[in-house]
C-alpha cells in the first residue's frame, strides 16, 4: 500500500473505516476543508512506514493531506526556534532526549485529552507527564552483527571490544539518541551512569582500534553492514529487521543486560495553524489500526497503544505492552544537561 492510495480504497480496507467516525466528529468544518499539514519524520524506515500507513489513514479519516519532511529531531528544533512566530512544521516527531531538552523553549503546545482520544489507550509508562507530547512508538536497541562473519550471536555490549573485531566495529556519534543511549549502557557496565559518563569514555578509548566507521545516524549505521564495512555494532530493531527480511547479512541480539528502549513522540508546535488537524494526525498515529501495522513486518516499530497485539518478532523482545514497559529506559533528564559537552568530547576524542 502506497501513500497515494485512494481514500475509497483505504476506507474499504477496514482500518480507516474504524478510525474515521471518531476523528471526523472532532473536526470543525474549517479543519475538514484544510488541504495540508507539514509534519516531520525520520529518514529511513520511519519515513517509509508513515508514508505507507499513517498518511493514508489520516487522509481517509479527515480528507486532508500531509507534507512529510524527513528531519532529525535536533535539526527540527533548531528550525522551529529560529522562526517561532511562523513555525515551519505543524507536528514533529521527536526522540525523548531532544524533546525534554527543548521542553523549556516553549515550542510545544499542550495536547487536549478530549481531542486526542487514543491517549486513553496508552499505558502509564508511555504517557507524557508534561502533557505536550504523545509517545507513538518505542524503538528497541540491541546488538547488531553479521551472522555470516560472526557465527555465535553476541551476548554483551562488551563483545564489541573483542580483539577479533579489530577494524570491524561500527558506532554512531552522540548527536543521535542511539549513540547516547549506547554510551549510557557502557557507562553503567563500568560503574557509571547518566550523571557519570567518564567510565564510558575511558572504555571507548580502548575500543577505538576496533572501530572501523562512525556513522551519523541509525540508518547510516545499518548501511555500513550492507557495504561490508563493519560486522558488529548496535542499533534499533526497526532499522535492522527490514534489512534482514530483504536478505541482508544482518541480525540483532539481546544483550544480557537487557534490551534498551528509546521512546518516540509526536508534538504539536506552538503557533501552528489547523490545530484540529494536528490533533487528528496524532490521534490517528495512536490508533490501534495504524500502530498495529507499524508494529508488523516490515517496520517493527513497537506500539504504545496497549490494545495492539505483538507479532512474533516483537514477542522476542516482549510478549505485550506490560512486558515492554518493564524494559530499560534512559534517564534523559540526567543526561541532557551535559549532552552538548559530551557530544563535543566525543567529537574531539573519537572523530579526530
């Protein structure tokens, strides 16, 4: 199913038919007549999944379209802050770290619970206590490896330090939530924490002989495997399983310390126009029909709506939302105040 699917065909499929009445009842006549929203997504699997699933569901339910722009969270925040009076986006997709770091900038609007009805379907751990975002998905981080080059699946983040992987390890910088979350896990394994990252940097110095490439983001990191540049790394389930299903020599394993979660959220930007449509867009993203398809192959974005049944691949991580909610989260509030300094330190000690 493509983003250009007709409204009639999508309604006939059943998923949008279930969504449409509730969403349409909350929209004013002015909002129904509006033509478009501008929303951000992430490059790669997020972009593809939202164009194929979320956008047709939203169009079918509201009659409106979305100009979807692949933008990393930090870049989106910078552009919004630069033009607050006339923001470039109506709705933005964020990782938890960048969202909390930008919370005090006054760029996120409060989300009315009576206008976003599917907020009631979220477990407590996936409800934003600030009321300015909706957690629409969870990315699951594990150890990534080439099963042809590495016959025995890795079991620890520390396996990346094994001497046999000299020049074959891929990592990302701390500008990505993936890289920051991984560094927190390394810090914890060496007695540190989100508030004490020195042990992670000391360990990273010892890893450098093994590092064959430093990627800017999760998608680029996954591509390194396809290009044959690395054999072991870390990444998100949703970045790896689609490649494995297409026949790439790539797999993901659970670290013995446990899977790590990075929550993803949608936010309405202050001073946005067409607020009714903004609310409907987020409500659609939270619906069981959309989240169920986003969680299934080939996307594997873990759902936050507790009514969604987990497929076989996600059940290897958690059998349901209750088990998912028990997995490791990063304390971004503790990490964020030092994150700029940590990025600068990483760029100085690793990239140079």
